C-alpha cells in the first residue's frame, strides 16, 4: 500500500500540470465570460434584456438544457482526451526522457504494480478531473439557465452525466490505445501510432481493391469508437417533436450499448499488451 | 581466485555469473563472462570505454536480456526482476535523479517504494548533507545532486552496492567526499561494493579485488595486493631497451633517456630500476591500448 501511495504521489507531482489542463481551460473560458460581462456592465448594458425566452416552448427549453450540457461536456471532454493522450506518453516514457528511468526502476517494485499505477493515474486521474470540472460547470450553467430561462435543472444535470459517461468511454479507449503505442515507441508515440493505423488502413484498402476482399475499414471503426457524438439518427421523429425524455432514454441505451462494451474490452487488451511490451523493454 | 576470511574459510559467493553473453545486434558486448563476487569485498571493475562494464552491471541488475545465468545468493535473476533490488543498491551517473521532484519529494518517494529504507541512516545523512529540501532537483548543483543520490541509496539496508561511473563530471573534492561517504556509511564486512570507474587511481587504495574487462571478456579477476606483487615497473636506459623489449611489453613509456615497461615480477633485467606499479599501469600492461582507462 505504501508503494502504491508513493507511486501515485510521485506521478501526481510529475504530471499534475497536464492532468489539470481541462481545469485551466474551463477556468480560462469563465474568466473571458466574466470579463465580457464586466465590460458590458461597466458600459451600462442591461444583460437580462438580451435574454427574451418568454415565447419559447417548455419542450424546447428542455432540449436546450439537455443538448447544451451534452455539448459542453463533450467540449471539456475533448480537452481531457488531448491531455490524456499527452499523459499516456509522458507517464510511460517521461522517466526515460528525463534520464531518471534507472532511479525509478532500481527499486524493489513489481513491473505490474508500477505499470498499473501509471495507467490508473492516467485514466482515473483524467476522469476525476473531467468529472469535477464538468460537475462544477454544469452546476453553474444549469443554475444560471434555470434562473434566467427556467430550464429544467434535472434534465440539464442528466445531460451532463450522460455526456460525461460518453466521454469517459471514449477517453478510456483512445488513451488506452495510445498508451499501448507509448509502450511500443519511446519517442513520438502519437505520431508513430497514428501512422501505424494509417498504414494498416491503406493496406486494407489496397487489398480490398486488388483482391476484391471486403475487409472493413479499421480507421472508420476506430474513429467511431473514439468519437463523442450526440446522435439522433434513430430518433428523428422524436427530435422534431422535441421528445426529450425519449431522447434521454435512447441515450442511456446507447451508453449501455455494445460500442461502449467494446471500448472497455479493447482498453483491457491494450493494457495487457502494453504491460507485456513494457516488461520486455531493456533498460540501457 | 577464491577470497578467504582470516580463518581461511571461503567467503560465501553472492553474485554468481555463468556463461553470460550479451549482443547488441552483431556487436558482442559481453562474451561468455564467468565471475563470482564474494560478500564483504570492495571490488573494482576496470575496462576501456565500450569494454562491457555498464552492460555487465545492467545484466547483474536484470535490466537487460542476456544469455547465460546471473544468480544472487543462489537465486537466478531474470530480465526486469525487481526482487534483486531488495538486496542491491545501484548508483549510475549521479545526474540520473528525477529533476521534476523536489529533494523532499525524492526522499519521500524512495522511502515509500523501497521497504529497505532505514529512516535512522537517512536522518543521519540528511543532517550532515545540508540539502535544501524544498528545492527542485534540477536547481541543485552537481555536488548537491551527488549528496542526494548518496542519501537515497545509502539509506537502504542492502547487501550490495553497484556503482557505475558514479562520479563522472564531479570535481575532485566531491569525488573524494563521495567515496569517503560510501566507505563510512555503507561498507562493512557483510557488504559488497562493485565500483566501475575511470578514475581508478582514486579508488585504488580502497579496492580489495580488481576485475579487468576488455571487449566483453573478463581478462583478470584477482586480489589487488596479489596482482601488484605479480608485476613491477622496470626502467632501463634507452640504450638497453632491447633487454626489456624482448619480453614484448604491451605498454612502453619513454622519459629522459629511460624506457619503462611493466613486466612480470619473475623477470630480472640487469641494471634495471624496479618500482611498484599502480592498477592503471598493470591494466595497460595486461590489456594494452590507449590510456582511456586511466
């Protein structure tokens, strides 16, 4: 337990800036908004006068609350995914790049424990920061929207949670994939990993063209698993009717769907493969 | 050569290396190395650049895949075997600390991950080190980094300490302090020290055994005193140099009308001046080549 705690603290000390990047991004956004409000107030503008929501249907307001929360979490999630990708390389290869790998590997610490703690810091650290930022943002945003426009606070928070779960599975998959690439490539793993996927895709397309095979596109599949989308394809009639409860229930079904299950499975495979590759590394 | 305690009982072998070979592509870094290192000795590892010193140490620590066997106290060491560090401490170049941490964070980290940590020793070393605890490691001078590396390594209750060119880049004062601290705080008759260094003259008086390595092969492993009695510096006037050159010495130095070579002590040369060689001289005599190893 002591070892795990010491490892987590060490990873926190060495990677805290990257971990809390989403916090900085959202704080920066709020600073800009507050600055704008302040300038408008100084100029004597009536801020409430610009928000005329008297004629908006309640179902539209619910839709706005739900979609805006989903979208905002998706945006923050995008920043979280980028910072998790950066973390995947820094956590695995940072000690090597900083020429202190031998110091860390000269301790009686099992590779499995070391590897698992690093992975957990990357995944759980990113998810915890994302949740904290998304939660605080949603509380502020939904309170303001409820006060100004009378939107449903509960629907807004539901959108936040659904958006968070969507992002969480995408983050888990993407960062695990590039985590594995970081174990293979000590330098520029993002570039080299992406190049590897691109090369496989080109090979598949050439084979399909030349031999007439029907191998599905790996890039399309990976993009699907990596994306955070607010998909209405199956429920267009309901969108037109702004049936928000139905859309919310569809979203729950999608979150509990096969794609997210596959993201978890692929992430586990990437973790295990990464462990064996990392264990094979020579320490020069 | 088997080392003995005073009562002539053989010392237990701690490290046992059998048929160890390591290749980097086509380059043979270690070539069928056989070596036993006993407990309670200070052993020097001397070789030219690229002779295989660092590779040997890294194989002894399980850092590299290799052919052959490396055992510690009868237990075979495998690649990336963390258990070896329950008994072994390792100091490579002292600049290999984690620059991103502060001094205190570095100490807390090693204390947390290494169950061999001895808080008493650490406190003692910390008290005499005057290390700035809140300072980031990258802001420390090379001398301070050396003190920190020593603190975190010597605070471990381990039987073995492997030092791989630990004082590279340090000035002479810190180099001296480094080895004095190790001798004072680490070494006793139950512990073993393996030192690989280019500055062999600085550790020569500490060493009890010496290993010469060249092109991945162990050329010699012997007690220092015994080795020094086997060779001597033979100096003759230049006009008599044929008397020594007939023995085909690998290293010849010429100064002010004299020629000096290292020869086996059993060789007698008429009118020659004899002197006791140091380890660097003997290394040159046995291995030959440039003076890089000095």
